[in-house]
C-alpha cells in the first residue's frame, strides 16, 4: 500500500481544425458521467449541466459566414483559480493525477469556484434532477450521482484513469499510452481529441502538444491549463 | 433717551440670539434631568395602533417573504432563483454587500463622531449603532441564504471535526465569515456599553416585565464615580478600536471580489472603494432612520433637530464626492489598462441593455446629492433629506448590482455571456430582509431607549455660552 505512486500529468489536446462541432463529445460525456438532462427551457436559460460544450463562433460577414467550433471543458489548471477560493476544500488538486477534483460530498454550494473560473467550465445543480426509469438503468456505477446544491465539472473521466492505473498496477506493468480514453475522445468521430500523459515525451498527447499550432486558452492568466488546442488554417469541412 | 433705546435693543437682540441658539442646538436647550428621562421613557412606552399594524405587517413579511420563500428554496433547490451560468452570484450577494455596507457605517458614524467629539452626534449615536446591529442581522443571513446546501453551513466554521479538516483559510469566504463575526461582536459590545446607564435609568422608572428586563440588562449599574470612570474608559477604547475594525472588515468584504480573476472584479481599489460606498449608503441610511424616528415617535422633535440633518447632509455630500472620486479612479484605470475584456465590460455597463442601472447609480449617487446638498435650506428640510438619502441608497444598491450580476454576465469569452434576471424568490427574500430590519428596529424602538439620555445630559452640562467682546461664543467643558 505504501509504495510510492508516480505522479502523472494527464492532459488533453483538442485539434480545432478537426472538430466538426457534431456534439458527440457532449452526449458521450453526459452518458459517462451521469449528467442529468435539464430540459430545453432550462438549458436555453443557461442551466444546462454540460461538462464539455462546443463554443461556436461565426467567422466573416453575412452571408459569407462559416462557423468555428471549440470544445471547452475544465482545463484542469495547474494553478487553478477555483481551488483557493473554496472555503471547505471541495475543489482540490489531486497530487497523483495532477488534475482538479471536485469533492461533491464536501461542497456546500457557495459557487465561488464557478465565479472565479475564467473558462466558466463549472456547472451547478440548481435542482435535484430526476433519473427516471429507464434512464436510471444507464447510470454509470463508477460515477457519483450528484444532488442539488453542489458544483460539478469535467473530471477528465477520472474513473477511467483510476481503472486503467489499477489494472496496470495489478498486472505489474506500466500504464500504456492510449490505455486511458476519455468519453469525449472515444466518441469523437474525427479523432480531434487526444488524451494521455503529458509528462512522457513520447506519448501521443505530448507530441501533439508540441505542435506549432498549439495554444492554450487564456494562457496570460497564468492558470497553466492542461488542455492544449491546435489551430492552423481552416476547419474540417469548412 | 437715545442711549437707553440702544441698550434695550441690544439686550433684546442678545436674548433673541440666545433663543436662536436654544432653538438650533439641543446642547444649548437643556431640560431638567427628570423631565428628559420622562420624555425618553414616554417615547419608548407609547405605542399607537399604527405601530402595531406596521409591526404585524413587517412581521408577516419576515415570515412569508423571508422564511417562507427561503424554506421553499432550501427544499426545491437554488434553481428557484434566477441564477444561471455564468451569473452564479446575483441579488443575494448584492443585498449582502448592501446590508453589510449600511451596518458598517452605523457604528463608524457613531465612533468617528465620538472620537472627534462632534457634539451634534449625542442624540443619535444609538440610532446609528442599532442600525449596525440589525443591518448585520439582515446581511449576515445572506451567506446562508445563498448556499446551495445550507444545512452544511457549519463546515465553514473552524472547529475540530470528524473529517480532520479545517476550513480553507486561503478562501476569502472564510475571512469574510471571521470578519463579520468579529464586527458583529465588537459592534454589539459598542452598542451595549453606552446603553448601560440608560438601561439603569429605564429600570428605575418602569415596573412589571420591563423592569425585570432592564434590571437584568443594566448589570446592577448604580452610577458611582468608579463605574462612570470605567465605562468612559471602555467606550473610549471601543470607539477608537472599532474604526480600524470597520475599515478592515469592509475591505475583506471587497476582497470577496477583488482577489478573484473575474473581469471587472480584479481591482486593487476595491477595498477603499467599498468602504467609501459603505459609508455613503450608511450615513444616508442614518438620515432616513432619523427622519422616521423624528416624525413618528413621541418627543423626538426635541432631540433630533435640524442641526442633525444639516450636519449629516454635509457628510453625505462629502462622501458622495469621495465615492465619485473612487468610481472615476476605478473606471479610468480599468479603461486605461486596455485589457479588451474589461473594456468590453465597461462599454456594456454604460451602453448595454442594462445601462439604466448604471445611470441610476450615477444619477442617485452623484448628481442628486451634488445638486441638492450644497443648499442649506434643503439640508434643513427633513423630508427633502429623507428623499435624497433614499435615492442615494437606491444608487448604492444599483452600484452593487452593477458590480455583481451585471459584471458576472460579461465573461472573457463571448460564448459565456449571459443575462440574469431576478425571479420571485430572489426579490421576495431581499424584501424579506428589509422587513426583518424594519421589524427588529420597530421592536427595539419600544424596548430600549433610542436616545442616549445620559450623553445628551452630559453634553448639555458641558455647554455654556461666554461673552467674548461683543458676541457670544459657545464653550464646551471637558467632562470626560
């Protein structure tokens, strides 16, 4: 039990030139993480509980417009603004995975973390959202179902990370690159999302992150995000 | 003959002058001790039918608007309010800052005028201090009301617990909690200390249940020289100590916003800016309360005179100017900084669909006081002062509303922009806390002497007029 676990630096690369804005990642994320559907009206009002969302912007002047799509989820900052402001340590940094974790049971619902997040990537449980039969059959047993009054956000599918790390450990081997796939990555039809360990130079995600097209969101704030975006010229299909 | 007329008219004008002085200053219009005590007791014990109706209405308001809607919010979820992504804080925190601001200024006005020995303070220090206590009572509810899971609020309190976890002392919300507790305790003691001799006065002049309450609260005060000596010393220490406490506490409230990275909040000037805003709204609230006390309670026209409105009017004017200075500073530096998101935000405040809030703020906080309060006649018309100070408070509410929901609605990425609109629950609970404040104040006005009688009497003893050459000057003896 006491053996020292090597810290990983999980990270993600999103290739914006490949993203078609199809929203498959949004759906997959909701399925994987037991995210409730809040309904059309509530979502339109700004209460959709999406851990990942496609930010769509329009380029050009009408009628010569083309959309750009940008999937944005929690950036798992290395220097996260959400962490110091939480009065009860519900938003904390995980040493082992080097991600921000949200402890639902500890959250009292001050919503300060959400205010301080420059990416507005956190969502709040405004109500108790029901999971009626048969929807409840599809709940993921590895993920907590949250109740009203707590904050939640993208976890980089930490349950999958844990599963893969535990399996590798049980089999007495190193975890392989690409062994952990996040739900959004798995669902992406164009393979725009790459996930892996940024601390290993040869991993796919590290190689992609070193691309000349890479940038990070709001890097100037010093949040050290672990999601890297790639953007070159055009868009997939447009 | 001519010489005689001259002396006569001179005596006449001298007596007229004395009469004017008496009319003008409470301190020059002494009444026998017993009569004055009787006046205060009478004001406290007189309750009209109107009073009970008002008490019932505001009490119902507290029950239904505050506790009813709050209960529903706890059971149903925070979603019954109008909050949404990205406006996670809205009307509740706006009203929280508003109440904390008002409450800070109550004690501040009392303490600073006491420290600088401003004599016009004597009749109204208690009214201002009571405002602090009840303002805090109303304001301190909001950190609870706005919690998503209020039943776990005690997790923010530092105490050894089963989880082996202290609260996060890096979080401004914990600072806030500690600061407000400190202020509540110190301002309550500061309210209570000068109250002791008056409670003893009331104890000696009442019977029945009142007598037992006052007897308990007066702590066996007998009025010996040693007691007075200690009391003066304690009040003096508290008056000095509470001023820096007020400054630091309200700065901490501003840090809730200033230490975050949110566009428009991340500003080093927020500390003093919030303090000035708090004093502006607080002094205005004191004027509002004094007007209501003076026009509804018995015998209060004797104690609260035009000089009080006059002097407080000047204070409001000065703080309005100071507020404008800080506002300008904050705006200019933000704009000059050139960060695109901040510039967009400032443009949005001034030109967006909610620009009316921004203009309300500027008109009520700057234009109205500046255009009216320079005028002595207006300052000496209590009703006009009531209207002006009410408008100033409307303006200050608009300021906080601009800072919180309107600023949060404008994020760095245009995709995240979102407009908040309050819903029935937000508005009801906010009105409910106003009801709570008024309800508590109404109760207190009939339970504790609203006028610090001993301070007024002390002031009147200290004041005299002296002939200096041809004119008369006021001289104040140092009694304390």
